[in-house]
């Protein structure tokens, strides 16, 4: 294998490898970095795993700035020349309950035992790093046929309880399916469907599952992925009630509301939650502006999906309109503060909504106000 890193990263890796040699510890890439390298895809994160205790290992390297330590999983986040890296320990894990966070059994175990905690075979490839002189050499290690599954674009878990132990693997696999044009193996589909018949949610880490749902909904292929979540009923990992979603309406709302990546993710998850949503009693544009300005965009999108409240579209249009007139202008004209101010601004906004090209200056607006609200 061959990797091409920037100068800072290469300097960091050489520092790690020199210290690993002194401490007699082996260092590897594992999972995403190896997979993406073999696929020819950009490597997002340079995360390392050491055959030993990563906390002890990093604490002996004075050039590293330890940013945080996760004692439960024996992982360390370090900084070197203003770049952040994660370094993990080889370990074994168990799941006391379905869907809960794993518990570490042993640390510093051989790769043959560490690999068993991985999700899919394609993410179970290791690459050992060694320093020869001033050159880093990379050696691929495939313990369970990950290269073959990578070539065939197959997602295969390592054992039959894998989806029971961690049902988020279903969602992460779905993300890989759309990112890399992979697909679950026939056996994996059987295991997934078996799990979904009777999902186990007692003691599940709900926040962790929510986080994975929202993460995969942030991809640029969120809508087709969401469609598959509905069709294959993957939402049953968290929710019992079958979701009936109008995908055409969803797509239209995302477009018209110009939702960003985060808002799309949150909106799609709200659709899975399928909470009840009562229609607000709104009788004026100013009331709509006051009410909806408190909403986040994804909440507003969900509200509109559930209610089809026309006030939302008026609000979106009105929120883009610039009024030149201020309260001080009204006072100078002789109007008194109070309910009348709201009536004036409401009518002014309504008129500008009807005729966007008119009332294009402060003078136009003030003339309209004087005509519509004559002073005694």
C-alpha cells in the first residue's frame, strides 16, 4: 500500500513510529483510512491504533499535546503542530444489552482479537506502519477477507449477533451503500430483517442511534437514502409506528425552504419521529412573523409538512422583504406607539408581498402609510 500525506501529517507519523520503536509497540491504520485508500477515495481522518495502551503510549511522547482522554475506551485525542489526531488501543469489547455502548474487556490485545469488534469486513482491514530510515512503509493486513468483499462491494458483518449488539450498524451500512455503491450481502439482509421483526430497545443508547440517523441524513444523497429507510422500515430501530411520508411533498419543502445540510437532516428525523403538530391560530402577517421567527428552519419545515399552513409561505416571503420605515419614522409622522404600529407594519408588509416592485423607497412607504392611516 501507499499513502500520500501532507508534510505535517508525515512528520507526525514519523514521530509516532520513532516512539513506537523505542516502546516496542506496533502501529496501524484500521477501518476507514485503509478502506478509502484501497477505493481511491480521499482520506478524511488519519486515526491510528496501537497494539497496546494508547493512553500510556501517548503520555510518554513529550512532543504531543494531549487534548482529551477517553478512559472508558482507552482512546486519546492529541494535537501536533495544530492538527488533531485520534489514537486508539487494540481491545476486546462486549455489549451487555442490545444497542448500548460497548464495554471494554481487555486492552492491548492481538489484531486477531481486536478485529472481532469491527462492524463490516470492509472496515476490518489493517495497515501496519513501520519506519525504515526516514521512509514510512505500509503493509496491508487482511484477517477476514475484507479485500474480497471490498472488491465485490459487499457489506458483511463478522458474526450473526452483530446487528443485535449494535443496530446502528444497519444505518452505517446504509450510509456506505450510498457513498460507495455497496450493498448488504444476502445473509446480512436476512439478519437485518430478523432484527427488525423484534427490535430490542431496552437499555438502548437512544441518543447514539439518533445521532447516526442524523449523520447519514446529512449526505448529499439524503432523500434516496431516506426513501430506503422508509421502504425497508429501518426506522423500526427506534420507532414502532409505521411511517407514511409523502416524499414528493418532502422534496418540495426542502427545495422551497432552501434547507441546508443540517436542517435537512433534522427535518427528515422529525418525519420519522412523526410527532403530532397542531396548527397555530394566526390571523395576521405580523402575528406570523412573531410566531414563526422563534422556529428553527427544520421545525418550520416540519410544521408546514404537518399543517400546510399558508401563513408559513407568507412568512418566508415576508422575512425576505426589507422595510425602510421604522418606529421612529412613524413617531415623526405623528403616530402613537401601540397596537396601531402593528397594524401599520402588517399592512405595509402585506402590500409589499402583493406588489414587490412598488413601495421601493422610504418615501413610497411613508406616502402609503399616510394614505392608509390618515391622521385626524
